[in-house]
């Protein structure tokens, strides 16, 4: 699975939400830094070339849909981030969030409970 640019990732989030859409539908969902229609069309074609998006043709118009699920992308993204930034250690990942005060003690307890219940 090839890495996505920020704009490609933004488009994928829209396609995951809409499930299928024409370029104009995706454009309508973009709130900040709206690209030109042709630019967006090119971004979506790149997503198709990378294997993230498929389409149904209606004459010269294409309706696009995600081929890669959000869950599969999330797993790949987290695996890559874990490897690149946390020495492939979940402990380092959780420690980072704890040090940054992005995770509470209650959330950590919930994670421990989840792990313990899976191991039973």
C-alpha cells in the first residue's frame, strides 16, 4: 500500500464517508483550501493508480468508490508510524501520549482491562 499525500488522505476520508461519489460530490465536501475541479480530478485519478479507488463509468463521467477500507489504511498507517517513530514499541507509543497528557489514567485503565479480557 503506497503512502498517501495529505490531500489524497483528505479525499479518501470523504470517499469513505460518502462510499461512492462523483468529483463534484467530493469537491462539495471539502471545506478548507478547495482545489480546482481539475486538480481534484487528478488527485482522484492518482488514488486510482495507487489502488485505493475504483470507479463506475457513466459515459465520460466516473463515480468513484474506495477499494481500500478505512480500517486497512488505519492499520497500515499505524504500523508505519509505530515502526518509524516509536521503534516498533507500543509501550513507547503509549508513553508518548502519557507524557504529552493526551491520555488519561482512566483511559489507560480501560486499555489494561481490554487487554486482560482478551487474554482470558
